C-alpha cells in the first residue's frame, strides 16, 4: 500500500456541531464515539493511520479520501478508491445511496450494516457509521468488519447503558461548570422531573440554600481529586425535601484537567426521618413535646457553661403541680394527660423565648431562666407561673383545678454543679409546698436570712464603689485576618475584702433596680475609656473597648448618653473608641427603645453591638430592624463548629447575612485553634475566647497586644 498525500478537509465545522470534540466529551454515558469534526495538529495523520476504515464522501457520493485501513480491508490502493462512488463498492448500491442520503439529511449519527465488494471480487460484511460534516459539506464514514472491535464496543456500550438505566441509585454527571450533562431515569424520578428538564441545569437549581452552601464548600475538594460521601438536601419538583447520600467522583482528562464529576446518589430521606423520630423520642416527652429529663439536663449544663462565660445570672425553677394526683384519680388518665399538656402550654406562655422548659416526668416541670440581669425578672416570671397554673383547666366539659409549688435555685449563688443546682431547686420546691403550696420560694437556709443577706450585700456594694473595690478585667478580641488584638471586652469584678474576687452574677442582681446600677455602669465606661486612651497611644490608634449594658442602665434618659460622649470628647477620644453591647435578651423583652435612644449617639460615632446572637427568627428581625455595627455570635454556635455536621454552615450563614447588612462579626467562645481556623475560612472578622486569651488585667492585655503588633 502506498502512502499518498493526505488532503485536509475543505473547511472547519461550524460552532456547535454535534460531532465536535466538545460535544463528544460531553456526551452521556452510552453515546458512540465519533471522529472529531475540526482538524487539529496531527488530525489527518491520525485518521490516515487509524485502526478502522475511514472514508470522506462528497455529496455526489464520490470518495474524496480513504485511509490506509479502508484500502487494506478492500484489498485496493487509496488512489484506486479516491474518486470512485461508494455505492459502486456496495453489494446493494441503492441501499448504500440511501444510507449516504440519510447521513446528509441527519444531524446525528447513522448506523448501517452493509456488504462491500473487495478488489479481488470477494465480499466483506461491514458495519458503517456515518455523520455529516457541515463545514466541508461531506459525509464521514467509519467502516469496521461486522463482529469486530467496533461491534464489541457497541455491545459494551449497550451493556453499560442497561446497567446505568436500570440502577437503583441515581447517576448524575456534571461538567466543570456544575451543569448537568447526564442523569439516569432513577435520578430523574428521585427529583420528580423529566430527564430533559434536568439536562443543562446547574446542580444548585435543585437545592435550597443549605444545600448550596455545602455544595460550594465541596467544589474545591472535588477538583483536588477527593472522593467523598456527603449528605445533600435537594428540593423535588413538588417542593418536598429529598435527603441523599452522594458519592462524588471527580473526572479528569488525560492532561489532568478537571472535567466535572460523576455522582452516585442514594435516597436517605426515609432513613433520616426514622433516625430523627428515634432521636426525638429519646430526647423529648411525647405528651407535651418538651425536652425530657435527659435533654433538659444537657440543656441545663450548656446554660451553666454559658453563664460562666458571660458572667450572667441563671435561675432554675422546679415546678410541681399541687393536687394533680387527685384530679388524675378522679377524672382518669386521659383527662390527666390533657391537663399536663395544657399546663406545658401555660408554662411556655409565661417564660421568654430564650428560656428552656422541660418535663422530668409525672407532674414535675423545670424551667431554666438564663442570661438574667436582675433578680426581679425571676420573681415576675415565677409569680406569673403561679397565677397561670392556678386558673381552672377545662377538660372535655369538666373543670379541674390545681396549683403550683415552685422552688428556685440560683447559679452560681446557690450551687456551682448542675446536680447540686437541681437538688437545691427541688428542696426549695418542697419548702414552698410546706409553706402552703400555690407559691414560689428560693433555696435558702431561711427566707429572712436571705433577705438580710441581700440587703447587706447591696450596702456593701455601695461601699465597694466608693472605696475602690471594683476593678475591670479585659478579654482580648483578635482580628482573624492578621491575628492582631484590635479590641477588648471589659469585665467587672468586685474584690470583696472577705469573699475574694466576685463576678457580676454574684452581686449585680442585688444592685437592681436602683440608681446604684446606673452609677456602676458610668464607672465602668469611664474606666474603660481611660484605659482605651492608653491602648490607642501604645498599641493601635483604632483600638476599641466593649462595655455591656444591663436593662436598668439602658433605661436611662438620652441626656445621660450625651454625658458619655462629652466625657470621651473631653479626653479627645473618638466616639467609636467605645462599643456598647446590648444583650439580645433585652430586645426580646421589649427593650426596643434602647436602640432608639442610642440612634442620635450612633450618628455621632458611638458604635453598638448585638451580644449573644442566637440565630432565631426574632434574632434575624433585630439585624434587619436596627442599625448595628457588630454582631457577636453566641458561643453555642462556635461550640458546634467541630462537633456537628451543620455547625460551620450555620456560622457561615450568619456571617454572610451580617456582612450583607454592613455589620462586622465577632465570634464568642473561640476556645480552640480549630475553631479559629474554621471561622477565618468562612470570613468571620474577629474572635474572642480562650484561643485568643481569657480575661486579664489591663497590663497583661497591653503586653499581649504589643507582642502581636
């Protein structure tokens, strides 16, 4: 066989040709191979030496080109084949002409079995695959002996197509841009769409915001070649949730370039629902829907840790329904169950959205009142519970009456361990029963002694303010971008001459609601201002100090806020030197006027932070309604970063929302370097916690800030 000249095609194919290399690379599993339409370097030589027969046939049916394999199969020279009509080589010329006409009229591929005459007169059954090259206006015909490798490939592809189409798992292929290039019928059925409605669509089109956030975080991992299993939540065409376990396999070409991914998708919606039911049954009371003893004790432990970090007061209420046994015996268990469910609703109506309610069993309920600024809040809620539970219960036409005996224990005043706190509240409840029921009482060795102790402590606190026994510690707040300490939060302490160093939860509640609390607040701000003045000189000219405001301090007249600004101006400090932290609980209790009072001062430069942001619906509304400068993420979300699957997604969503609203974000309770790194990865601005440093003296903080400057 001679190696004559191999002429290139007359023109390149049009953009979008179904047989272009890009179209072939994006073809769904099971599609047949077609030679590329657009010649590249080595294209002609490639098909000249290809291991299959190849003809380029003009629209008039004449052979324009034939490769070496085609000539060898027919026992002829390439020169002898060139210019000859392909139909002349066919045993059935009309059938061959019809085949070429179909190829020229069809945008896709045409398969045909046909017998060709060899040069020596022999007959050769062939498998022909024809496609039309729009650019050169010619038919491309690939020829293989019937039953050869080409047929074997087709059978293999058909086998693969059956496997993919009959698989019980969804198969989803996406390109490098995340757009769908193939889905099998099972995947389409899981989503509730027709296959054609999915093809070409981005994966995110079938996800909610939670799924999109997880998808974005995993794109980089896929491109790095990680094969991982993830749980994704998709949204079906009917709006229902579809939870899946997805095994992602990245796809690369021969040069190592990322081409997309192939996902095997397993429906785990029912399994997740079953697991959720089991978890709910293990942690919640079926009758009332409240946390059971196990869940409540876990919540109580969390609130105790939170109280330790925020130095806030916590109260545990132990509620027992008086005379419930008589009602249950007289009216039956069904009526008793209705009464308990109604009692749970009444308890929920008396407490705040941030408080925790539990049912320990029988007629015993518990409530945790957290983040308290004053003892009067406990009295108000406890009395509301007593009044509400004393009202008659209507039980299917029958009226029943019970009352409540409530015992109250305070943390850390009455106990420092969870089990001891429960025991103290239980003891106080029995004291309330012994005193006549239908009442509440605090844990104490004697009520009169407790009253005297509170009065004495309030008097001592006045002496402490006048006598210089109060002091401030500062917890550093570091910028996550460069690790430098840019801010600090002021923490009040009382160095009591007999009891040692006391935290605010141990004495501030007894300063409420009089003017002493306002005076202490003024002292804190002025001390912090003096200190930040020094830090701005020696550490950072933009250094800020954060101070907390209690409800009593926040109820002050606007003129007193003006006095703060006057004090800052007198020391030539910019108003932004001090950040006022408003607890989220204050806004939940209707303290909206606090923000309104601060609005004129904000216009002059005073900055405001929302402390202990919890992410609930009301919390979201606060971000939108009020003009704030900082949001401080509650430590419970930070704790979940490396312990819960969706912990990072929740923090990332809060940070993104705050940034969209023009606020910066401080994460509280950052105690590990892992948490710190994860928060930096999702764009958090500042970190506060033991990974940066605990509360320390002004001198220690100055040295720490200087060391990192």
